[in-house]
């Protein structure tokens, strides 16, 4: 069973480069199915979610190739419409392929998607949106078959769901007529996906607002696109610098969408150079308490909640964190408390009573961002930690231990 062995208390120094955003790249890979022409996604991270989605696309006849840092996707020939159940279970973003496949071929057969264990993650918003677009849906409780041709409609989302917004965009780009999505998610990754789709010939407006208009077009064309940098990876390394009291230079950073972090706790220790995409942080190692509540953009991102709570476990005071997006995203707290944190979870709120020290322990990562939070705690803890479940971390962080090691962390992957 693979694990990280982390000896804590090394202050981090040096420079780390951020990858393209996982949650932009994955829907972009699905969007590549919309055209017979080649699509090049630049600076594509070889994280395991990308590799899993490559396998799913391959099952549909899509050819992919990494060329240097770029991923070339060739959907010239679509030879199938069935996504095998074991691959659907691999990752949540498998569901995006459905929307693109429907626009391209008019049919898709799939089962409930997998992904991080964050509590129940239904797909009712996706299915109802596809039905509103005029697709027919047959669901026998195991396999879901969707088919038809989209007609421009108005889709009202009950919650600003990222995945449902993306899937409905992909399922309506070649619809007959125009589609409106009301209460659409506004995440920067969706704005980026829309940028790529419009570069392929789509006609989508309203990006970044809660109201999107998608005018159906006949066909889409190939493109070459550089996705945005990963704001969650950026935030993760910022917190690593703060928790270890280090001085870190983060390059190729998403400086546009990072103020949710830098405003909260970097105060005067962070310099953000927006022009060159560089953030430097010179931390005094002191963690100040703060409260936050996660929510759909522009609220504090839920994907930064576990890393932030790990940091707040060492704050000089009490912090209250409310998780409003997922029903069960505090699973990692048990491991932090085993390491000496004092965090009390009641319903959707975690109260962090800051402690002076954490100590190394044998702990388990149960999901991607919870695993990152546990590793950040281990970097600051006294003594050795053995962190199991590293396969969760590999899903969304490219070369996680290599980048930390280059910053001076004492971390080894043990197979
Ligand atoms: C995307 O997941 C991201 N994943 C998640 O990142 C991120 O945490 C989430 O958006 C919120 O920002 C990718 O982009 C691949 P949602 P998604 O639909 O689309 C409920 C990470 O760590 N819901 O916005 O699954 C759902 O249960 C991952 O990088 C329904 O009830 O998120 C949840 O409570 C984790 N019915 C809430 O909405 C539906 O049909 C938000 O989910 C769909 C969602």
C-alpha cells in the first residue's frame, strides 16, 4: 500500500510551478469530442484523473497523445457510445463526456459517476437538464441511456452546480435554437471552458454570470488552447508555505482568482505579481484564525476547505468553518485530531481550536483535498507521519511529493 513518509518542521524555501487547472482540463478533454478536428490542450498535467479520462475517451474511439506538455485529442472517429461502469466509477468528470457525446452522436449509455467520497453526489440536475433539452432518458437503476437531438430550451438549475452547468453547455452547443441556463455556476474553470468552446466555434455568452446563453451552431472546429492555472494547487502551496513558516515563490500561478486566500490569511506576507503570474510568500509561520463559509463561486471554494482547516488547526485562536457545498467533506478531520489538532465537527460546521503543535502519526487520506490537508499538517507536525491513500492525492496534484521535496520538505513516497 503506497504511502508518503513525511518528517515535519522543515521550513519550505524555493520556487514551485503550478499546472493547468484540473477542473478546467477535464471538461475541456470532454469538449474535444464535439469536433472531428484535432484539439490541443496545452500544459496538460499528467494527473491520474486525466489518465482515467483518456481511458474513457479511448473506449469511444478517441485518440489521444501527449506531445511534450500538450495533450492532443483526435475525435475524428467516434466508434461507441457506452462508457463502462468501472470507468464511470473512476472519476466524477466522466459525466461531462455524456453531454459532449450527445451533441456529437445523439446517444450515450453510462452509469452513476464516481469521484471523491464527499457524501451523496447525485446527478439529478444533469438528467433533468438533458430532459429539458429534449433528450429521452431511460434509467433502469443501473444503466442510463440518453438519446435524441437537443432543442434550445431554458434550463433552471436548483443549485449552481459546476458539473451540471458544464454538462448542459456541452449537450446544447449544437442544439436547434438557443439555450439559457439560469442559476449557472460561475467558477473560473467554467469561464475557461466557455473560452475554449468559443474558440472552437461555439456561440456562448454570459460567462462568469449566473445566466448563460448558448446559441446552437452546426458544427465545432479544432483548436489549440492553454487552460487557466490551477487556483486550488496554488492555494495548497501557499498554505504549505504559511504552515512551515517558509519563503516560497509560486510561478505560473492563477493570480486572478487567488484573493479568496491571499486576502484571508496572507495579509502582509504575500506579494502578488499579477502581470507575470508570480506569487511570493514570506511567512512568519504565525497562523491567524479566520472564519469562512464555502459556497459556489465567488464564495470561498470548497476545494480549499480541508487545506485551510489544516492550517487553522495551528491558528492562535478559534476559527469556524461552514461547508455548504458537500454533505460530508470533513472526513479528514479525524486524522488531523489524531495528529493533535482540536477540531469539533457539528453538522456542516467545524470549529477549530488552534493548538501550538501537531505531532506525526499514521493517518489515511480518504479523498483528494482531504489528503492534501493531511499532508500539509504532516509538513508542520513534529516527527514522522505515514500518510496512506496517496492515490487520492495523485488524482489532482501532479508530482506532489517532488514539488514539496524541491522546496525542502522531507517527504518520500514508499511503494
Ligand atoms: C465539481 O464537482 C468539481 N469537480 C469539484 O472538485 C468541486 O468541489 C465542485 O465542482 C464544487 O466546486 C470537477 O470539476 C471535476 P457540483 P461537481 O455539481 O460538479 C450536488 C476537486 O477536489 N449535486 O457543483 O460534482 C452535489 O451533491 C473536486 O477537485 C446534486 O445534488 O460539483 C453537491 O452537494 C471535488 N445533483 C453540490 O450539488 C446534481 O445533479 C455541488 O456539486 C449535481 C450536484
